């Protein structure tokens, strides 16, 4: 839950920053949000031995992060 609060603060900070640019549309903010979410998913897949339980410190298998999440959600 605390990480969700920090994500909310971070995205709100970006939204306020983009509003100060007086942009005509919200596309820039939406692109940054998409980039943020993709990197967040990639880092959770890369750091899963540190964040969760694993027999080794570094991952022994190499998978694209979307493949990892598809396997994880499929179980």
C-alpha cells in the first residue's frame, strides 16, 4: 500500500508539472504515465529475487518482462 501512495504522489507531481506548461492536450502526461508503468513492470520482473523469494540472488532465467508477467498471472 505505501508504494501505491508514492505512485499516486509521483503521478500527481507529473500532472501538476505538465499543467504548468500550458499544453493544449494531456498527451504528454499520458505518454509519461505509460512509460512509468512499463518501467515499473520491467523493474519488478528484474528485481523479483530481491523483492520476493528466490533460491539465487540474481535471476537464472532470462525472459522478457511481459512473458514473465503472463506466466505469473496464468498460474
